C-alpha cells in the first residue's frame, strides 16, 4: 500500500492513474504538450469546461507537479500554464492511449 497526499493507493499504477483521472486532466495535459497556454485559451480549446472546473484541475495538476504556472509582472497580469518535466514524461502514455482509441473507435 502506498500513500501520497494523504491518499492510499494499491500500487504505483493506481497512483499514476489517479494523477490524470477524470474528464479533463489528460485533455489539459495534451493541450499543454503543444506549448504554453493562457487560461482563457485553455478554456476555449477545451470546450465544455467551466472556469471553476478548469481552475480546480489546473491547481490539482500544479500541486502534483505536472504543470507550472508563470505569472508575468504586467498590467493586467498575464498567466501561462506549461508542462513540467514530469508532465512531459507522461505525455507518451497519453499519446499511446489516444492512438489506441483512434484505432478501435475511429468510426464514432
């Protein structure tokens, strides 16, 4: 049994999947793989996500060390989100899953 952030996991796979679990986290990571994005840009390309949920998911991804936020000292402040090295390393697994889905469900 593993423990991370006061949660218990059966194995490392359970922990890894929990970091990207949910409707939006993997999608956000895939969009950020293409380069840094601002909040409204992420909301626009991730159609269907509310500001509240996007903010929650970005905070969770940042707390888990998969993304980082850069706040530029401008008026109004410009904020960009970008993958960390840890976030970049998980992308190939997401890409394989997306290709698998395209192979078996491309007719949808």
